[in-house]
C-alpha cells in the first residue's frame, strides 16, 4: 500500500496555522487522509490512520528536531508539553505557559502573517536593507547594506563585537575586547522559486574573496569598510523572502552557512516586538517602513 505520512507532513507545513488549538495527531492525519489516498488504495480513512500513524508521528518529530530544535527554522506546529501525541500551533497560548512565553506567542500570533506578507512584497533595495536590519537585531553595531550595482555578491555586512555579550560582570575590560566576528550576507528576493545551491556557492565565494581583499580594479565604495584579517572569523548569512531548496539547506549545514528564509525572518521580527502598534498590538507597516529607512545604506 502507498505510504502517505510524508505527504501529510507536507500538507501540515503548508496549511497548519500557528494559532491552531491542540488536537491529537491521529485527528490531524485523518483530516488529510482521504485527500492523499490514491485511486487504487482500497483502505478507508480509519485504516489509513491506523496504519500510517506511527510513520506520521516519526515524520513530525524528525522535522521538529531537525528544523526547529537544531537550526531555529520556523515550524508552524509543536508538540504539547502535556502529551507528546498532541499537536498545536506554535503560537497557541496555553494556560500553563509562563507569562514571558505567553507574551512571545501573542506577538507571533498577531504579527507573523502580516510581516511575512510585507517581507515578500518588498522591493529589492529594501530587502537588502532588511539584511542590515537583521544584523542589527543580532547585536551588530554598525551593519550596512550595499548598493545593488557592483556589490561583488555582498548585500549587507557588519562586525559583531563579543565585548557586547561576554564578561559583562567584569568591571574592567579584558580579552573580550579583541574578539570580533564578521557577518557577510546576501539577500535573494525569490518569491516563486526556492534558492538553490548555486546561490550558496556564490556567497561562499564572495566571502573568500572579501577575506583575501580581492576587489575589482574599480574598487567598490564599501571595500575600505570590509577589512577582514587573515584569522578573523566570518559568518556567511543568506536570507530570502521565500524558501530554500532541500539541497540548499543541506549544503548550508555542511558548509557552515547560516540561512534564514521568509518565515524565519518574519518570526524573528515578530518576536522582537518593535514593529507593533502601541494601541492595537498589531503589526504596524508604517513603523516597519521607518525601521527599514533607518538602516544604513552605502551609496
């Protein structure tokens, strides 16, 4: 008999709402079973649920562990803390949640969808500025977005000073003042098609050329701002408003490239809570536009 557990997972990832209330996994599977059964499958939906439930649970747990738990990728569902065979939306607020968790879930419920739509509707220049904004959210002091022409494959960049995070309890400065990390990024505004491995390889090459100080004969306006020493650590960050292909995710994990797709970008900005209308608590597109305009752009 054909197996439908993997197909059911695909439907969950595409259709499950982050505010979905708790429901048993077999109920979720039953909802998709009849639509996924092939014409030659003689089983009824109850038989499908009984035979496919174990595999479906395995698929769900594998996706959660590999994506959300290990890499921070957005996942619309999570398992209930009270029963590991009960599924619920990632923004569902439970009476057992701590106040801080309830606040974060409320932000995600109110802002995720409009933020994702706004990100997908951005023009290319603003999307590159969004990359600089993400670096600022991560703690980079002077993140910059580059111009689209002659950018040598670098759309945004900045340095993360470890002294902003390490040994904060020390009264006097120490070795942390010597520790800095470069973050160099590309922004791919692909809405319909996923970002593939070619783009990942391009970013890796751009990082290596920047480290070596190799620029075109007619130097870019920002090459003096990127002075990477031989042993400086460099993180490569690829962002897209859409999705990455499966091979692209695998290559990024193997190569150490950091990836953020559209849902991850929306989730991060939603949880920051800085783009919220003070009165309604909803996503504020005006504040979002002002925030983008405030990012430093090299010309």
